[in-house]
C-alpha cells in the first residue's frame, strides 16, 4: 500500500468500480480516496457504500497525487477547464474517457502535466477487465508502471500506442456489450432446444468464459481451437453452417468497425 492521495472526478460506473477495486485489493484506504459527481445523491451513495470522501471537482483536484478523470467525454472540456487553475504540477492525471486524446488533455491542462490515457472495460467490476494504457508527452516510465499497478488489480493491462485507441475502444471497451448479446442469443438457442433459461444462460456464459480462457491460456489460434471441437460429420459443423449462413463473422467485423469509428468522433463534440 502506498500513501498516494487519489481523486476520482465523475465516479459513475467506471469510477465506482475503481473505488471498489482499490479498497478490495488494498491499493488505497477509504481515507486516501476522494470522489466527485454532478449529483449530490450519487456522491452520498458512494460515501455510504465505501466511506470515501466527497468533494467539488476543484477541491478534489487541488491536493492529490493521482487524478482519475472518469466523466463522459462530452463534459471533458468543462471539467478540465474547471480544474486547470488548481491542479498540482506533479499530479498524475489518468483519463478513462473514450475519444479524448492525450493531446486534447495536455492542451486543456497546465503545461507539462503528466497524463496517462487508459481504456478499460466494465468487467473491471469482477477483476476481469482489459485495460490498454498509453503515456503522454510528460509521463515517465514510473507513471506508466503506477497506472498498470492500479489496473492490473482489475484484470489484464497492455501498453499500446495511442493510434490504436479508437480500435481498442470499439473492440475491447464496447466488446462486453457484444458478448452479452451473444450469450443471450446462445441461451435462447438452449431454451429452444429444451433447457430451462437459467441453466441455458449459465451454460452459454461458461462456454464463452471457457473458450476465452483457452485462447488466452494456450495462445493457440481460435481457428485451431474451433477445429478441435468440430468432429467430421458431427453436430458442431452443422451448427457452424447455420452460423456462417447468418453472417455472424461479417456482422461482428462491421460491429467493431462502427464502434471504432464512433469512438474517434466522441472527443470532437
Ligand atoms: N462504461 C464503459 O464500459 C466504459 C469503458 C471504458 C471507458 N469508459 C469511459 O469512462 C467514462 C465514464 O463512463 P461511465 O460508464 O462510468 O459513465 P457514467 O456512469 O455516466 O459516469 C459518469 C459520471 O460523471 C459524473 N459527472 C457528470 N458531470 C460531471 C461534472 N461536471 N463533474 C463531476 N462529475 C460529473 C456523473 O455524475 P452524476 O451521475 O451525478 O451525473 C457520473 O457519476 C466515460 O468517459 C467513458 O467513455 C467507459
């Protein structure tokens, strides 16, 4: 445990998951964490749930070592303008905002402010997130390591060049929503084949978890792992035929492309 004072501006779904993880994994105590929100009720809820402090954006930014910016991209400009006059030069700013570039952040903050951009996803609620990390112009290796230390506790992390962030957002940040739809649809298939819904959902979800673990843990290509399941003239190949007829692959490729294109436009509003 370090003594870093942490402020989370915009403690919504992502911010709440960060607070929960930091406390659970011993990365901070409740006294080290300050949260801000637009609505008082939201901050009150977090104080009751975690015992963390609440503050205005300015107070939260005034005296902290690490400032997580977790508001929606649409309010980024006004929030950064608000904190610019008070933020300390040594405070590490970690932005989770989709579509807001490091350059936009650095221009909106005082000169030479260290900024790290991260793109997590919501499985951080269960410590199964994927978080992609990228340092800014004034970040040191220690800032990247510190950021990874916080997000490693929430799942996996990867350091990547910022040019990949729109694609990362469309695939990794939006991805869980696409997978939930796939799980729901697989479960519907199970129900159609006669399974009770709760069992069908559990089987579908575990099949996705198992398949994901196989890809990540064996390092084998998904196509080879698929071939392993597909017995000649068996039931899987009949299922695959229907899946290909339905255009699942093309649909998913277009899905990620659309989400990535939109990610690139979020910061322009
Ligand atoms: N959700 C995801 O899957 C995901 C994944 C990766 C990255 N992100 C990024 O993470 C950020 C947060 O997403 P989210 O899903 O956590 O959104 P969210 O649940 O809507 O949280 C946003 C929070 O910002 C607060 N807020 C709004 N205006 C504010 C202001 N002027 N000052 C202080 N707080 C303010 C809101 O407070 P009130 O509730 O009181 O309005 C809310 O608690 C976004 O930039 C998003 O792009 C999200």
